[in-house]
């Protein structure tokens, strides 16, 4: 188990935030983009809560690629991209009754009122979809994607009987949002047909629904029994009603399916009662749900509450507990990732957990196996995990579970403590564990075949070079190919030239390729010779540098020569180092990781060889928000009478301003209400502009 958040010092917190960013980014990609989740909902939620708790204790350490700012995953290839006019955000999660009470109190405190009513509705476990109607005609359907850009699945959505093609009663512009799902009965029927055709059955209804909606051949989607519940909206030309409940009723009258278990609740007790009711009905609903969603009913109050970076303040998802099962641990395998991390995986006797057969589980790291956290503190009452043990596993979704406990009464006398390898199982290099790191890593670097293959897979992934026809299987093939090997990224861009020079073993004559597929692959590679700077930085697979961080760094330097020159000379304390740290969200750990990559002779040679093959396009700095206070630093002091302090802060940040807690020479404006004390005096002493609440409301355009 990881060290308790409150026990972390600043250096440990920085390392842990970097680890969490990497783990959660991979989990997002697996779940949202690949429809192949590798982590349970409960484990994912726990890691996000841990990340948020560390950020709360050490706000200055928040990363540019913080999981707190992430929604969904990247858009898959093969579909057109749709930019959402109104972002499709995720929801904050609640896990205990006290979390629901806290949510209610936060809402009332933010608004400065004593009573708020909510709707409560089942949280469907499916795929989010945005339907755009113009003059009552369905013109576009798009998946959530990363919340800002989704996939165009219009043709497929038209095959779903629950989705009306024409809505005469709709406003001129209406975006209906909801969940595509598959019922248990339809899922069973689909799998029976899959087996009868000799095809592989689907693991669960969520994966079946997501995979069905995202078919490039719409006739396949039409053959799949998909359904749709409407529960929200995006862009809209006129309101559907004054409340959430009235708007849902409007959807029903328009011909959309809405969930009949949606209820109006006036107190926390009402919310929890509806949660218990839905939880009790869960097994009889005929479709998968994983919790209950609470939303502020009054839409005017929703507007006042607004949004955080990735979640609305006016809604929360109360998740159901994880599901449990017992089975035998057959083996522990070690997988080596692209950063050299040795990850233990439990191989289990197949067991059904929550209706899904599972045979693998994450074991996290060597400390978790030994029954302790990274600093030696006891977890699981000190029970270690041994091959042959009877283990309890849990899941809260359709994913690889986690080992929760061990039944010592069923342990064999011959069972021995597991010895975690100190040598890489792939290349034999020493596997070291740095201070403060819970993971042991292979030191083989580029000589380690596992790292080499995984780094190349990362290089061609969607967020990086995204080369059509060059996926994980092809990378493995080329990596092992003695005649046309790909050992580093630059080798990809010499494939065609080397193929031309080898007349006896042409790619087009090999298994899995023909003349057309070989030609298409070479064309796809050629098309990626011109590529933006942010994709190149992300593609390098440098530890701690995720997709968001790569974008931040690219916008900071804008060009490859500027980036490369800066990283080459940067050292802690020198001007280049300070300049790198000035990029929003870049911390010392990430900066050092960049520098180390360019200092390593083999790494640097590989990077230079790649750059020589490319035309790296500049990336422009992100435009500022157009408002009178964008980029300015504000301080609120005293009592605000027309809105709460929290609401004022949220409004200011939405307009591009920074809100500070104290007045300094860098402060641009102080908003002072009645009772303003030392901060108002500090503003006068420093010559900082001082205005009252009415002037602030006018300046922010809120009047």
C-alpha cells in the first residue's frame, strides 16, 4: 500500500504525483480510447482521490498533466473529429454517505443559501453520446472523446431505435446527451450469435455497446441491439425548462427514452434513500449501472455554480461498492514497461466477479506483495501474497481486478514468500529501486528488448505519431525482424529505403503483407515526416512527460531548435532550468527527466537520428481568454454581499484571471467588501488598484 498522503514530504509528493499521472493516463487511454480497460473503477477512483489529496496538500506541485484536469481519452483513428460546442465533462465521485453530505454542504455554502433540491438518477455504465438536432432533424452524433473533441458516429447512431431521427417539438438547435448501452438480455443474445458464428464473445455489455457504436461499418452497428437513455444537453437555442427534472420531462415528450427511476430529492436523506432504492433494484434492472448521479435541480443555480476544470460543481456520482470473489493465485508474472518498470501481475484461476470472468489482477509492486507499503508499514495485517494462495479479488466494473485479501487458513505449508526479481527478466540487467519510488526498474535502457518494444509502441500510439497500419503487432514483428529491423524510432522512417535495397525479402512478399498493404504503410510513414512539436515530445516516451505536459512544453518553446537547445544546457539553478520551470505545471522532477534523457548518450543519439528524419512543425502559444481581467492577479477581501467568495473566485478564473490569497507587488486588483482589513491596507500601501463589489460585478460583466 502507498504511503499515507499526510506522511509525504514535498519531494515524495512530487514523485508520487508523477507516478499517478502516468498510471491514470494509461488507464484513461485503455478505457476511453481502446474500449479495453485495465484497471477497476474502484482502483481508478482511489488513485484519483489520492492524486487530489496530494495536490490539496502541495498545490504548488500540481502538474501540467494532472489527472485532476483530464476527461475521457483521445479520439480513436478511423472516425472524423467533432469539436463539442459545450464540453462533455466527467463527474466528481462520492463513495460514502458523508461524501454526499459534504457535496450538499459545499453547494449550499457556495450559493449562500440554506436549501437546495436535487435530482437522483441511475448512472448507466455505457458510452456517452452527444446528438445534435437542427430544426428538429438529427444532423450529427459524436462520442465524448476527451471532452472537447469526440468521434463522429452519426451514421451508426441513426441505426439505434431509441434515437429519434426527427424531433418536431425541439428548439431550433438542440444537443441531447445521454448514454448508449446494451441490456443484459440483448447482450446474452448477441454473444450467442457471436459463438454460433465462431467469433469471440464480448466480455461485458459496456464493451459490447462501445465497440458496436464505434464500428466503421454501420451495418454491423445496425445488427447490434443498442439502446439510449437521454439525461442532459449541450448547446441549445432555448431552455427546455427551468429545472433539471422539467428538462428531462421535455426529452420524454420529444420521444427520447429517459430513466424512470429519476427522482426529485429535497434533502441529503432523500438522496441516500433513493440511492438505497436503486441499489436494491440494481440486479433486476436488466442493464448495468455503477452508481447514482445527483444534480442540482434548479438550472439557474446550476449556472451560478458553474464548473471546475473537468467537473461541474452542481453534480456528483455516488458510486456503488466494489464486488468481491475468491480464487486461487496460480502464478506471478513480471511485465517490463517502456520506462523499465517491473510490474507484477497475478495469474488467477478463472473466477466470475460481478458477472465477468477474470483471470488476471494487478499486484502493484513488490511491497504490496510483501504486505507492506513503500516505507515498511504493515498492510493487510502483514499478510504477504504467495503463489498458491486463496485470494480475494474485487472489481467495480469490467476490468482487471485487484487482490484485496488472503485466506491464510487455506495456505499450503510448502508455500514460500515470493522473491521479487532484482534482475530484469527480459535482459538480465540489474533492476534498481530509487529512494521514494515504489517501483523497481530495469537499468538496461535501450538494450532491454521489452523496453525497446514498449517505447516503440508508445511512439506509434495515437497521441504520438499515430501511423496507420503500424500498431503493436507490427512493431513486435519489425523489432524481431533480422532483415528489416526497427530498434529505434528513426528506423521507422528508413523502412521504405531499406526495403528497396533488399530485393530478395521484400515486405510485400511477407506473411501479413501484400503489395497494397506495404505501399500503404510506407505512405502512412511518409505522411508523418511533418509533425507538430508537441507530438514529437510526447512520442519520445520520456518518464513523467505525458501528453498534456508535452503540449505545455511545446507551447512554451514553440520550436524544436529552441526546445532542444534549452534542454541540452539546462541544469538545476541556471537560467535555462528556471525558464523550463516557468512553464505552467512543469516541476523539478519532470524537468530533470527531460534533461537526463538528452544527457544519456544513447538516448540523445536516438533522438537526434529521429529529428534528422522529420520536419518538426512549430506549436503556437495558447491564446489568452478575451476579457478585461485575463492574465491579471486578483485578491478578494472582506464580505461579498451579492455572491459568495467561492463563486467570485470561480467567475474570475473562468475569465482568465488568477486569484491569490494575499496582496503583493504582483497583484493587479483587490476587490474589497465590507470588513476588509489588512489586505485593503496592503493594496493601498503597494499602490494596487482597489474596487468594491459592484465595480467588480461590472468589470466581470455579471451585472
